[in-house]
């Protein structure tokens, strides 16, 4: 399930969604770039930083473990160099 297919990276939407323990996002970098993944709650408060570093070309995945968080709607903000994307997902316990 492809979320975005840009010239220098590809990213999938998180799965599963909704989820009850953890969710995963897969992505591929075609060039060196700075990557950040941040989770926000429905109030817009930053919950956690999952990735914040320069990465080389290759395939990657991140997993967010939501077991210590309340049920609800969350947003993942993904930034690849200067391009940002957001995706809404639901944690159900």
C-alpha cells in the first residue's frame, strides 16, 4: 500500500491501521537524506521521536510500540529532507 512515491524516496502507509499494540512503516531512500518520524496525539502534542538522523540509501522500517499509550487517534509526521507528510492512525486497546 504505497503512500508516496517521490523521486528520491518511497514510503508506505502504516500497517496495521487501526492497531492494538504496534504499527509499522516501511520506506526506501534512493539518496542520502535526513529522516525524521515523530508521533503526535490528537491535541498536537509530540509523543515521541522514532527517527531523527541522516540515512544512506536503502530499505528501512520503523515500528511504533503503542502498548503504553491510551486508545485514540495519533498522527505520524514524516520528514525527508525538506518534504513532510502526515498520516492519521488509530490505536485501539
